[in-house]
C-alpha cells in the first residue's frame, strides 16, 4: 500500500479486478506463509453468512502471538497502526461497502490489550470507525473475547465486534505450525489448501 499521493494516507491496490463495492467486504490480513485451511475456513464462513467478498491482505510484518516472540520487523504499536491503516485504506477504496476485519480470537484479544499501545482507546476508536471485527474462536479461548468486550472500558466497542462460527480445531491451524511440521518432515496435507500443497513439496 503506497502512500496516497494527495493526502498522505495509505492506498489499497487490489491485484486483479477486486471486489464489487456494492456488497460487504471483509479484510483478512496475514503473512500467509503459507496459507492454511484456517484462512480458507474463516473466509468461507464469512462469505456463507454475508454473500460478500473477501480481500486477502498480504503482510510481510505481522503482530507476534505474544510480546516475547522473536524477530519483529516493526514494533507492536506500528503493526497495530498498520491494521488500522488497512481498514481506512479499504474505506477509501470502497466507500459504499460495509467493511469487516476477520481474525482469530488470539488477535482479537490483543486488540484490547493496552500493553500493545501508547493510546489504546484512540487507536481502537479509529479502527472500529472504519470497520467492524469478526473473530473465530480458537480452542482454549472460549468466551475470553466476549468477557473482554463485556468490561466497562470496552463498552462502546461491543456493537462492532462479534464471533463468527468456524470449528475451533480448524482455527487452531497456524502458518507457524505448518512450517514446523515441514521442517520435521511431517505431512501437512490436512493443514493447507490443496492448491498450496505442490508449492510446499517443490
């Protein structure tokens, strides 16, 4: 997303024709290293529910699962800022479409963690003004996001975030786990879309 030439904002440039701007659009961001069945299941669940289009937003710098995870290329605040900018850029690109950001419950929990921000409420206000958030619940996260959103400090965001039904065992599949299995010589046929498998076996 290069800077917008006129306003200094980010600009979202789809590959191909892009979605239609008159129906709901969901943004699914990630490193996709590699794409997994969890990515596909989340996109398909949202499409089945809404009939809208899903935009896969490739990110070469992503927020780690935990603060101590190795090797961030951007600091934590910058990566959350990147998520907000993607949502705002999509609002610029498709101004008439309802926008949703799709994520796992691990990322949804991080959205509300003040440890990732200098000014949490300001950042969340900007994100949720651009898009709503739908999250798929991972095993072990049952009810956690709902309890966080129920806290008084998060009351104003409740109407902009909701769970989407995806089997927890599917949501648990992560790109990092696929990479680990490949290094260990274990089959990953059930973990990635069939279109991706030949690339991993090359």
